[in-house]
C-alpha cells in the first residue's frame, strides 16, 4: 500500500484554512474592526491588512502544492487524488474570488461610488 500524498492533504488544508481566515476577517471587519478603527485612529488597520493578505498567500501556496501533488499522484498512481482535487477547487475559487472582488472594488472607487459610503462611515476624513 502506497502512503498518502502529503502535498494533497496540504493543498486541501491550505484551502480550508484560507477560507476560514477570510470569513473570520470579514467578521472582524464588520464588528470589532469597526470599533477598533474608531478608537485607535486606524492603527488596527495593520491587523486587518494581515488578515486580508493571509488567505491569498495560503490559496497561492495551496494552488502550487495541489498541482505538485497531482503530478506526483499521476506518476506514482498513489492515493490522494480526491484531496488534491478538492484542495485545487478551494484554492482556485479563492484566488478567483479575490481577483473578481479586487476588480469590483477598483471599478467602484474609480467611478466614485464608494466615496459616499466612506464619508458616512468615517466622516472625520474631511477635517
């Protein structure tokens, strides 16, 4: 019996952890993050930025490990194809989501749509 492919498991784990951090980051931004931003004059943005970047890095690493695992599985015929496939699905979807979300935010900011919302949330920016 061939051993399980560790890279396939790593790809799946990175995809799941990336999504967990991404969802936790949204919860942080919509609750505690707003309060911290108001009381700390924006210094909590460092924590938010780290939480924003971490899923992207995890999904990118999961993408690489998933493809490497599939290559190894194809050569050896070992187990782990399902974990590698699901890891790639999670990682591709995460990367796709980040790209689409970034494009939407850039379009909204370029057209000025987001500025009215920003003025209501942080009116002190105009002082």
